[in-house]
C-alpha cells in the first residue's frame, strides 16, 4: 500500500481542503502547579490509552510525560515522569518518576554500552551520561500500543556536550504491567549525517498499515546546520524500524531547519519547521517528498512573527490549525517571545494562517510556553499541554509558577479524523 493510498483511506470521510471557519471553545485547566526555585517541569505531552475497560467512566486513560529541568544550566534534563488522568483530564495524579528513563553512564566501548551509545561511541568519554528528552507519547492504533518518540541528549560534567551523538529514542507502554519498557534507538543508515539525528517534540502520522511517518532533523556532529526529513518506519508493537526517508529540507540561515512536525489533512501532508529567524511550512503529496519550504505568514502577507521555537498542528476533519508563539503581542519581556500560546486556522492551499481566526490558547505569565504538545483526546476534544518554563531567573514575578496547563479545544462538530474514541 502506498503512502498516498493510505492517506486517502484515513481521510475518506473528508475530502475538502476548505478554509471555512471551524467553531470551537477553549477550556483551560491545570494538571500540576508549584515552583521549587531550582528546577521546573518541562515538555509536558500526553498520550491516550484507548482501552476503555480500564476505567469506569468511559474515558480513555491519559498518560502525560514530563521531566525536570535544572534552572542553573541549559537543557539539563533528568528522568521522565508521568501523570495520569482517568476522568478526561479533570484530575491528574502527581508526577511519578519513570525508572526506565533514568540517566545512563558511559564507561567505555565495551559490552555494556548505554542505550543509544552505539550510534557514535568515538564521540564519548568515560563518565558521559545520557537520557531521553523532548518525548511525545501517542496511541498507535494498528498495534494497540502507546508509542512514545523523542531523542537522546548527552552530558559531560552535567553540561550538554557541544559535539555529541543523537539518536531517535522510543519506548512502548505496556498496558498489562502499566509500565514503560526500556527505551531504544532507531537504527538509521550508517552515514555521518545520521550520527546526530533526533525526533524530539515532533508530531508524527500513523498510517493504516501500521507504518509511522516520523519527522527527523539531522546533521553531521561537527556541522552547524540541520536538515529535516520524514522517515517511514515500521512498528510491530515492540520495535520501531527505519524503512526509508524522503526529501531533506534546509535553508542557509543559522541552524537550518529543525524540530519538524507533520500532519495529514485532506489527501496532503503538511510539515512545519523551526528556524532561528522564522517558522517555515512545506507540503507533500506522498508524505516523503516535500515542496520548497516557505516562511509562515498571515493572510495579509505579513510575517507570522514566530522564530527560534517550535510550532505544532491541530488537525480537525473540517479545518487545519497551527499552534505557535510570536512577536508583537505585548510580550517583549518573555524569553524569545515564547508566550502567549496562539492557535490560528490555516489556509491549506495558500499555506498561510488566517489572522482573523487567531485566538490565545494559554495566556502569558512571564514564563515561556514554546515547548508544548497536541493530543487528540477524543472526537470532541483536542488538548494542548504545556508547562511554564521557569527560565530565565525571575519570570515568576509576572505570576508564573511552573503550572502544567491543559488547554482543551472543544469542537462544535466532532472530529471525524479521530475514530472510535470516547468522550
């Protein structure tokens, strides 16, 4: 089955690429709050367990992963934790450490390499440590498993290594033991450009045959600029295996194009990409080969104002949306203008956002909101989950307290792209 045929099967109920306004309301709630002054929760993203027999109220179990960040450093992450909700996100358990994501220490190129160390062991020294960050859990319908994908990060003396390997890390949640299995790395082609290849903070597309379109950004370890591509992988419920990848997109601007997210709307695939100066978008007919990236703009031709942070998709059967942060929102006091968090409907033909439909999902309270996740909670709700990232020091004076927000987008018409999900 080709990827294009798979796309048509998924979207048989919706063939229009109309940009007519789609009606919804927003309900904001908290999953957690509280700030200890030395660390903060980051990267809160939720996945849904679709086995409704586990709960009495007819809701799928939501599993949100997040991890602690050390404020005195840059991107100093520790083991993933998880929160769970069995009542549609009304209440959440307290964060609980996931032991399988504890840091691993490299002691040398022997038979006890840490997970993922075999990508480029020549770049490592004894004592270097690794874990997984930018993790995104999502239900994989064909296998009936919750599959999470992120990437590795390596530390030397508890600082991110400047020249380091990076791998596409993944883990599977075992519904019987209710635990995450030990994470692994996807085996990519043995080429220098894939020694630093990750898939953090992404959105993927799962095809009906179980194949997974995983957006990836990569570079040679000593290079400055990233290129982004989409890999087609096979998932058998246990292992995620690389099959092929498509066009490689970059621009000669600072760090190139990275942190890509892919979605499918109509019979086309859409890729949104981060750059240090602007956000970019590209489109594909087959999910692998993409058009030349163009800068995100409003429909009046002005720049969107998003830069040096990610954007993600919200995809409804009647409309395509972009979630992002931007400049020119009375937010010069926010690091890289990464708050508030906006949602805006996209014209899928002209590849711009429609200014008149822009709304605030999560208001700014001083802390940045640029790292977030999107979850199809049910046919009637899509969630955007985000933490208040408490760097730089002092952002709490504007009211932030490291809250983990859940912005519930409540659709007026059910989302036909989300099948078999209870509300």
